[in-house]
């Protein structure tokens, strides 16, 4: 996605669309849009997006029914970041929490966009 492309603005807590008072979908572009697309890539399992089956991470093959390994998780997220249009580099992936029982994963990723903007966000 070029930095000038627009995408629907999502609420970072609920992951729902954000609307104007009139009910129109809010749009975003630039570094925020790129970061949001990367967050989508991280959350998506391969074969889940109907028209883009290759997008996402092969979570099933990598971690399902296995002991969680933070270095494997970080590598998968790093690789996913490098596939997202507009990302020049993934500077860091920090896994801050992973719960074996609930299989919940949280962390922070820092990227540099093709426009030399550095963006960090929590996933």
C-alpha cells in the first residue's frame, strides 16, 4: 500500500470501524494506515481472508498445540511486517506477554515506513 492510499480507520481497542457523526466511515492514510495494515497482517491467520488466502501468519502450523516460543512468535511477526506494503523495515518486535493457558499474545512492534517515518504500536 503506498503511503497515499487510504484505508478505513479502526478503533485500536475494539478493532471496529470508526464513524463520523453523519455515519460515514473515517479513513486514514500514511504511517497510521501502514501500521494498521501490519496489525491486520499479524492478527490474520493464513487462509482466512477470502480473496487473499496467502495474507496473514500460519499460526496453526507454527504454534497451535505447541508450547509458545517467544522467539518464534517474534520472527513470524517480523516476517509478516516485511510483507506489508509501505514498510521499509521492521526495526524491532518485542513480545511483552504470552499466556500459555489462554494463548493470548501481546507485544510492541516498531517499523520504518518507505517515507522514513518510524511508528511503534502495541498488538
